[in-house]
């Protein structure tokens, strides 16, 4: 009997190291509100359906951040299901199209990777040169130039090839596989460094699920923790009046205590470089308290006057997210 008890104890100790996710638990809403130093007045505003903002420290002069809390009248599982469905694109007036990319997709010609740029954008790609118009690498500009030399260059296919190579490189190497953007005049912008900074930042729930955040930081070289669902999506969205293709990677953990999502836009065609977001959905009153953290990187806020530009950028980033979350709140009230 004693030997049996010792054996069970040994298995339990081993499980602490092998399956830490199974033993971890979501924070309570109260714990996160306390951690963020949210006062009673703001809690009353949350209970009334208002949005409360919190500070997310910047880690570099090119980083724009936003921290938002909102009460939603649905379960955490229902909210995450809506996000998984289309990334809330149906509620976003700036979203044009998008779709999932199955994990086993291994060919650019696959119907699973169905992105098709509009004709004008595809033609703009053929005339692109290093600078701030597009987030292309030196090698991508070289590929464009080599294809232009052919008698019948297919701009749409060239563009699709560029996105496909970005996707494959990230899948194989994670953030280390993200090629730098060529701004011309021997200036390279490194989005890989930005996402490394974001992954190492202290975000909400990171203390509760260190293994998930470690897997996120070291992807794909760290075993995906138990219970974590991984997915890839592509989207086409209006950014500063121009359509922009984006590639996104997500981790989602669901348990009876709530939902956690980590999202990483590891490629954006222009305007901003890369993005990371964290969404924590916790049961609260008769619905959910949603905590949203966003880290957006763009070299267009660096240099002279960067403090003012970053302040404006932070406000714009918050405004867009708040608008989307309020749309979600209204949608849930109406359904």
C-alpha cells in the first residue's frame, strides 16, 4: 500500500513538469482588476457597460500600445467562438475579406490559401521600389524585378508567392524567419526584433500560464502545451485608406475558468510592421469581462517628434479597438 501511494505521488510530481497547463488556472476577474489597479469607480463603469482603458508600457519608440477592458453579455466560450469564426471581421467596417489557412497546407496553389489581391494593388507591386510604400524585403524586391522582366508578368501570382513564402518561413522558424523590410538607402527594419520584444513583455495572464507564453516566444521550437489550439489566418483590410494583406498566427486555450488568446500579425503589407495582442475572457456577473492588450509596431513613429506621434498613434490604436469591441457588445445585446 505504501509503495502504491509513493508511486502515485511520483506520478503527480512528474505531471507538474510534463503537463503544467493541465494544472494551471485562469486568473479571476478580481485578480486582474487588482493587478491593473482598477478603482471602484471604474469597476462601476464596467458594470454599466462602459469601456475602461489601462496603461500598457511601451518597450521601444516604434511601439504603439492599447489596454482595454469591457463587459460583454455572453459567455467567454461564445465570445472566443465569434473571434475564431472570422476574427470579428463581420463587425469591422474596415475588414474586406479573409479566411483560415489549414495547418497542413503545403502548396501556394492550394485552394486553402485563397488570397487574391485586387488588380490595382497587384499592378502597384510590379512597380514597387524599396521604401515605405510596401513591407517587402530586399529579396522580395529582387523577385519582383526578375518577374517584371518576363513577357507576361502575373502580378497577382507574384504577390501571392510573396505572402506564401512569408507564411512558410514563419512556420519553419517563427519570428526569426520574418525577413527585414527594405526601406531603401541601406535601411532595414527588423519586425522579428519587434515581435521578440512583444513576446518577452509582461502581459496579462503570463504569470498564470508561463508555458503558453514560453511556447509563444520560442515558436516553433517549444512543444505546444496541452489544450492549446493553434491556427493561421489571412485577411485583407483597409489601413490608412489602402488595402493591406495580413497574415496572423493564434494560440487559444479554453477551460472552465475562461478563455485565453494570443494573436500575432507577423506580416502586414504596409503602414504598421507587425502586431501582437492578448485577449483574456473571464466569467463575470452574467457574462464576460474581456481584457485586451495590443502591441503594434511601426517605424513611422520613430525619429524627430516621435513622442507626439506615438501619443497620437496610441490614441488611434485604442480608438479603433474600442469601436470594434463596442460593436461586439451591441451585437451580443441584439442576439
